[in-house]
């Protein structure tokens, strides 16, 4: 009798309902990919191939395939929550040196400074060396707080930027003023200069120094001499240097319209004048007064910038679309700490699910191919402070549940019908 077909249908429908139930249970699991049950029919044939149209023996589950479609992106407040918008998988260390793969971007820092997921598995990528990523390097666990490396953002001395912009000053000098009432220039005597201003500059170790500028109207028409002094931080010796003792910084000349015709000078300050002889580098930087004016209005400082900064401590992180992890420092600077590298597979459905939102590589999936996020179509871009939600469609799953329920009932009915036929045969007299 044909009980086998009905029993096979019951088993297959039951397993399909298990898959649907698992999908519904993981509707809120970050990075979860919905499973789809695939059926195949079962036939029995003799070794000689007899039977032109053999009756099938029912159905079986051939595979439960996960669908790696994109889930919705939800915003969070954790900068280490990372969503993949597109293809690819995070690489995480399984704790034994092997790599497993995940779409769950819920990461945080552990007590050792590693980026880990909720299971403690470490996110892998490329660590930066002095702010530079060496593309093609092997992926290693990303450690943002490494006790073997300095966590301080290095300083930059004034005049040390790539463009060597130094100090840039934009002032208006009052054209109505005449020469000071006393001469020669003496920074201690305000009657020997007309106006003054100051800017903080930095030496090679990031020590701040106050660089003061004094403007002296000369007897010549529309010309101003500029003198400078330097106040060093506590602990420096000397704590004050009169740079004007070596002469003026330069002379500003204006035309009849009040526009500056000479603007750039070079300041040269020795390590001894900075108060740290032999411990720091000499300073040499341009002082540019471009845009300054001499109008018949009060003295004003319109802009005062310089390109140096002190050292800073690590304050936080940002993750870019290409996986670059930028460290933010208290001195307002940023530096590359590392980069998240994604993995891709020719056959993602061949990956083996291990639970805890990770998959393992198998011969069916092929070897992983790693690349920079956003570098090609197979690698999606990353979004920081966001998570990829489950791609489970609850409406579709509930409809599939109803369908499988009816299939289960129909297979049970075939067994009931076969039982009725068997009962009829048994009762024959």
C-alpha cells in the first residue's frame, strides 16, 4: 500500500515548517539570512531499469538554502556598529586562528582593545603603520588600543604641514595713526608701538609658545614695521625671548588704496630661544600677512591661523565607507588606525551555517576572495553607526506556513485514505 508517499510528504512538510519557524524566530536577528526549503521527488527503479513509468516514493528535502538578499539598514548610536550595504562578508577570527564569516555588524571593543562581536570573535582587517594601510597585507584581528603602540596623536610643529603654510595673519592697520610717541621699539613700553596681537605656535614636541607681533607705524607713508617676541611654556628656560633684539620681522607696505604690496616674511627661531636647547628642532616658518589692509578704521584682527598642533589622546573612532577606521584625537586631528576588509564567494549559498550569525567556507562555496569595501560590485560599502537587519519577510513566511500546513494535512489525508482501503481489504470475506 502507498503509505510511504504520505509519510515522506509528512516528514518533508514538517521540516519545511521547521525552516519557516526558524525564519520567523530570527526576524529580529541582525544579519540573519532567510532559509528556503527545496524539495525533490523520490523514485525507485530496479537495477535492470524495468518499469517504464514507475510510481514515485514521495518527496524529500534536497536542501535548505539561505537567501543572501540585502536586509534593511537601521541606524544606531554605536560608531562600531557596521552595516554592509551590498555584497561581502565580515571576516572574524574563530578563536583558533581560522576565519569564519558574518553579516552581523554588531561590534564593540573588548578589554584588550580588539573589535569583537557579541560572541567575542575578533573582526579582521589590516592594521595601519604610522597612518598608512599596506593593501594586500594579510588580514589580522583589528586592535584599536594596542599597548605596544602609542595611542597619542603625534604633534606637528608650526611650518611642518605639507604646504608649509606657517602663520597666516589678516589685520587692518588704522591709517589715521602716526608713528608712536616714543622710540625705539620696546615691547615693555606700549608708547613705542601702535598695536599688537599674538598667536600660539608649536615646536617639534608639541609644546605651545605664544608668538606676539607688534606693529609700529614708521615715518614713511603707509609703512609699518613688525617686531616679535616669544613666551615659552612653564619649565622652559628662558621663559621669554625678545626676538626683536635680532631685528624686526619685516616691513608692511600699503598702496594708496590700502592694499598690501608686501606680505610674506620668514620667522627663524632656535631651540635655545624656544627654551629647550638640544631637545627640539629649530623652527622656521613663513609669516604671511596676505589680505591685510590699511584703512581709516580701527585696528582689527580678521583672521589668525597657523598649521601646527600639539599631541592628542585617542578620543573616538569613525568607520568610513571603504572600511577605513579613523581615530579622532583630542587635538582635533585624525589618523588612520586600520581598515576592515570584506570577503566574497562565488557561491555564497555553499557556505555552512555555524550558528551565532557566522558561516564557514566549504568546497561548495569556493575560496574566499578579499577586497576593499566598495572597490567593486561584489564588495558593498560600509555604513558606520548602522546595522543590516534580517531579510525575513514575515508576510511571506506566514503565507508559506499556511501552504505547508495544508500540504501536511493533505499528506495526512492520503495516509487516512490508504488506511481506509487497507481496512476494506482486510474485511473481505
